[in-house]
C-alpha cells in the first residue's frame, strides 16, 4: 500500500508553527523508502556511517550537531544524483550499559549482578536493551536524520559479533594481539580496567576532599606524605615522599640518583620495611631528580606506571597489594588486610606515627584520574590483559596522511594525528556485558600450578570452543585438560573500530560490502580523533587492506555561551529536545532533581539556570536548531552556543513562511510556472535575481565539495534574506500591482518568483528539511512526476548557462549602496517608518544618472522614499537636507521635514552655552584680582554651578546633534563635534551659514569638512569649489 502523504490545508496559517510543520513528514519519507540506497546501482556513490550512539544514550547536543552536519551532507549528495547510503547503528556501550542495569537491579530488586550470576545478568541486559534501547533512534528520527533504517545494526548483533571474533583471531594469528601483565587504570568500584576516553582528568587538586563511591565520608586528596625507612643495621634512615602511603606494602626498592652525595654511602645497602620486615634495596637510577622531594623515591612497580618501567629496568619484584574491589590483600599483613584502600591510608599513617617514622604531610598539587561512568578515583594496578600491538598499523596510518590518501578537515587537526609513538592498546575489560574474548585457557591435569592464566602457552585463541579444544589437543598430545573461556570482554572501542566495514557485512563478501566499502567520509568530533578514528584507520587497513574512508571531517566541541564546558553541576547542559519543543524555567529546574547532584552542585546549577534562562527556553523547532548548529561549525575547535541564535533562526523560518505565503497569494488559480524563460526579455529585477541565484548556487555547491557547511549555510541564508526577501520580493510587490509591466511582464515576474522559491527551498533543504518540504509542497509545480513527489527526491540546484549577468549585478550593487545610505540617513534622523522623505541623487556621471533615472521605482521602493530625483550639482539640493557621499561621483541627499524645530533648539542651547562661557571668563578675571577670601569663595561657587550647567547642556546638545548627523545648526562651534568629524588641531572657527565658503583658522582636516551645514569628504572639495565658482 502506498504511503499516505501529509494533507495540507489550502490556506496557509498566518505564521510558522514548528510543531505543525514537523508533523507527518518523516514517517512519510521513511515509508516511501527515500532513505534507501541501491547496492546494484552503477551511479557514483556517497557512503557514511553514523558514529554509533550508546544504546543507553539520550540525544544530547553532540548527537544533534553530528546529525545536523551529516544529514546535510547526505541530503545534498542524494539530491545531487549520487547513490547515497547513511548507515545507522547503535553501540552496546559495555560499561555504560552494565552500570545502568546494575543500578536498576539495586534500586528495584536490591540485587547485584553477582546475586544473579553471569548468564542471568546478561539476559537482564538484553531485556533492558529491548525495552529502552530504541530511545536514541527515535530521537534521531525527531532530528530528521535520513538514515537507511533497513540496514540498522547493533554492535552485539550476530553479524557484528562474528566480525569481532574474526578480527580478534586474525590479529592474534598475525602476532598483533598478545597477553601481558602491565599497569592499567583500574576502577575498584566497577572492578575493571578503564579505557582512556572514559577517564576524566581533574587537573591539579590540592588539599581538598572528594566523594568516592563506597566511602561514607569524603576522601582527602592533594597531600604529600613523608615517612622514613630505617637503614638495615644502622641508626640512619631514608625519608621518602608519596601521595599514596598505603602502597608502601608493594615497595620493592628506594631509588636515588647516582651523583647525589647525600646517599652515596648507602649505595647497595638495604632498608627495613617497618610492617613486614622485607629487605628493600637502595638502588641507583639516573632518572631520579636530585632536587625534587626528598631526593629518594619509593618504587612500587605493581602500582605506578613510572615505577613499573623502573622495576623492569632494575629487575625488581612486582607485588600487588590490592584486591579487585580496592581492598588491601594478604600482602598488607593481618593488621591491614581487608581494609579499603583509603581507610588503609589513614591506618598506615597512624601506624607510622606510632613507630615514630612519620615525618609530616604537606599540601601538594596533584592530578587525579576519575572514571566518567562510576566517579571512582582510578587506581594504577598491574593486571594480566590482552593488548593490540599498534606500531606497524600506526606507521601505515601516518603514511596515508602524509601521502594524501587520507585527508583530515580542517587540516589543522592533522597535527594531532600523533600515532608514531602510540602505545599498545589494552582491549580486555573485566565486565560481563560485551563481546566475550575468543580465548580459552587449558588447565592441564599435569600442571603444577592450577591457577587460571598462569602459563602463557596454555592459551588458545579461536573462533569457537571446538576449534580451541582441537588446538590444545594438537599442542599437548595425549594430555587431559579442562578448557575455561576467558571471562573478560573486549573494549567497546574494538567493535566500534570495525564499524565502517562490519556494518556492511564483513567478514562475508556481501553485496553491500562490495558496493559501499570503503566509505566516503567519516564525520565526528575532534575529541575522538585518536580514540576512535585512528583505530578505525589502523584496523581497516590491517583487516581489509583499504582505508575505511578517504576523508575525516571534524567538528568542534560544544560549550555554553560563557565558553564553559557543559556540565550537569553547572546547570548549563542543554537538551536539544528542549530547544526543539521549548521548556519553562521551572521545567529546567525540575530536571536537575533527577541528576543526583550534591547539594552544593544543585545550588550552583539552579543559580546558573536562573541566570542563563530566566524565561526558560522558547520553542525553536528542529530546523532552527539544525541550521544554528551548522552555522556554529565555523568555530572549528570550540562552539560557544547561545540559545538566542536558535531563536533568531526560528524567527527567520517565519520569514521563509511569509515569502511563500505572499507568492501563493500572487499565483492565481491555474498558474503554471514557465521554467524555461527567455532571460533576455525578462524585467531588469528578474535578470538580477536569477543571476544572483546562479552565483549563490555555484558558491554553495563548491562549499559542499570542500565540506565547508558553515560557508554553505551562510551563503544560502544571505541569499534568502538579503537578495530574495529584502530586495526581489519587495520589488515584486509594486511591479505586480502596477500597469507598467503588462501581462507578459507580470507572468515572467511570477515565474521568476516561482523559480527563486523552488530553487531556494531546494538549496536550503539539506539544512532545514521539514520547513522546506512543507513549503515546497505548497508551490504550484508544473511537473508532478514521481521524482518531484518530494523535495528530497528533487535535484539540487546547479549553475545555469546564460543566467549570470555581471553587468546587472554591478548595477544592483550601486543601487544597493544608494538604498543602504538612504536607510542610514532615515534611521539616524529617527523618522517613523511611514515617513517617506524626498531623495536627491547628485552625480555628474551620465551613465549613473541614466541608471538611476531608469530605476526610480526600484530605489524608491527599497529605500522607502516618496520620490527620487537625479541632479548634477549639489547646490540644486534644498538646504534642509541630510547628505552622505558614497564616492567621488555620487552623493545621496534626503529632505527631512520638521527638523527646523531641532535646529532652533540647538541654536538656542549653543547661544546659552556661549553666554555662560563668557560669564565664566569674567568671573575668572575677577577672582584673579580679588584677595577677599569670602568673595573668592562666592565666585568659585558660581563658576562651579555654571560649569555643571554647561556640562549638562553640552550633553543635551550632543543628544540633539545625533538626530542631525549630517547637519550642524547655525553658529555652532566646530570644536564641539571634533570626535565625530575626525579633525586634528582644531582652532575655534565658525560655519558661515548659507554661503559656499569656509572660515578656517589654522585647521588641519584629515577626512571630513563642513560645507553649508553638511559633512562631505575631503576629496569632494575641488568639485564643490568649482560648483561654487559657477554659482
């Protein structure tokens, strides 16, 4: 059954309503299959994958920005005739999803995942995904994202899971995946290693306390603790400094610089551990900084990245002191075993004091790494993990960029493609939700140590348990063993790194993979250039032999209007759905209650909302939000959003609405536009607007070609606003109601108006899909073909041969300068909009005079003038004029009515000012010769009073003068307007009223001079003097 199109009321509403316009179109587009792509087509292709949002996600501004940019690219490509595929997908989001479901279990059933067991818990996660996981896709539809939903995939569906297993096995067999025991960032609350992108770095903290999950009280951070290790067999000691004294249970050496004389006699000696008696060697390490701290560094190889490297260099013992949940293990001894790490810190310090080994604590600036999912302070811990060797793949990725096989836009971000020194990638996570690592460990009956994972050669990596079993049997013939599947799952970024090709069916040779891989462009935020984009490039080239895309297009990070990072605690996080539908201040405050903020954070956030959104957020609609976000992409690195800008574009939508509404009122019943116009026979204004349209179409298509969406949006906005609406439609109004054109001229004008609206809406459609479809459907299209059933399937405008007319555009440029100048004079005189003054255009240029005489209607219409007269000489202009010089060949003069009242008031005030100035001078002379203190005091009081009056009067004079910016009243001293006229070294001189001469006394004029109460440019003086001599 054919999809039902949205019914449209024949009568347009008087104004634009976002919700009414948005309703109905998306479901019709989707039902019609407009988003699909034919893999069998031989036409040029444009392919892009949507960075898969988390299944737990809700639409935020980052998503909204990504969708706005990508959908604009996709819609433009589709309308330009390319087979266009935009692939949707959702990420299983290992940690994020597991945390959400665990919280739900705890709050609703008071259960942990361990209470359920692994299989039952994973089943619960799938149930949650089925019930709630589609929210983000629904919100993407709200944004108008024209994704091919028939190809939607999930990173843990069957096909993508096969791809992950295949990729892991291939990389392992190529020697690029291995298992090693190294330092990782460990989350003691979630009990897993954490990816770098899930780490929030606090910057330096000093002497502060923070909330940590699992602790009732806040934990102090930003302190440096000093304690002493006794030298074995001696009364000496070595004092060390640490921010984590509880890690001393894992200390296996103290390092000093070999050239530090303070410790030279202790080289090779041993220290005694105060709690377990372990002998701790004093070692020499040239990387120790002599002048930093105490000069002696405690080495804890299993709990510090730098110490891990030192431990390997010096062959030290690696002692883990923590359990997975962050408690002290058996290496802490019975006194400390079982204590949480920060409780143990307090107990260790107390015990050191009792042993008289504590040497003090000092405020110390230190960075903290915090998990963005749990808010836990991450702990460096040595854990056996799976790693990807990235070195060779990184070299190929760098070569691709250097050889221009891969392009990064903007190119400035290519500088952070820092892959040469990349570290190997830890891809295993100690979670239950995610892709189970395809590795099995064989515990042989003959093994002396039955601990899981203890022997490296007992691992088998395979695509199934059966294949792993066969491999172990071949490796250990005749041995009896038990296979155990590795409980760990893969880092979410591993499956995301495969997405450009796994989403197309890899590793199978599917039609989609053959047709659409490699993709065309990858668009995303610059913050994940390293975490995601680089890994896609490395895995794509390694596993498919091709770059997964040719271009990487990066957008900036969204910040608030005050340039701050968006944060829940600041109350400045903007929900795109609130911008679309609007929300009250009370509604915004109510949302804060759902965020589980600390009381101080809640107070700060509430205050922020009251300051930034005192009236809430008005309804702006999807189109205004999208257009505003794209316009912001001009700010490549950080985008400082202001809600008022979205509101401005919502109001602009109303202008578009009214433009089409006006046109429909002038398209009579039965009107059929003529699209193949004879350009040479068109009225002048029609020639100009079509030439302007042709130029802007060319500019926009070039902007799309270089992925400059900000430039394209700016161009289409400027054309609609300043060419079509402000000029052409204003000219069309009197032309269609006058008899000058005749019926043929009016028909041509209507067809030109139709062409402009049709082309303008198609130009705008990639940015504003809903309003353009709504308005385009209301135009009287001549051809009702299937291709033109929707603006989505209509062709994107292209440059038309013969439409560009540079001569007409130059003429309009000159007319526009006259109109702009006349409007400025009109506004400066504070005339009411309905007041239409006379205009004189002064020019001796015959070509210009001819142009203006033939375009009197256009100038008077656009500048709102009662009449336009062209004269050769300035003395032909009435004296009560505001005059502005455009260039040496043209001046604009407006005749203002009723300005004599202002002029008389100014004359009166200037006279009073001069009288008071003379009084002040007289009083000053009297004070100079009078020695009577009482009299002098009276004189000074009078002078002060007169000066205050003069100061107030001077402000009034300046205020009135603003109403006459190009005129000066009779008798006004020139020095009073020095600031506006840019005069240097001004002596007092008067304007000689109603005469063509200047009374100058030692005046140097840099730019402007005054003639007959009007400012003119200095270069006009010779012309004016010639005119004066002829007079």
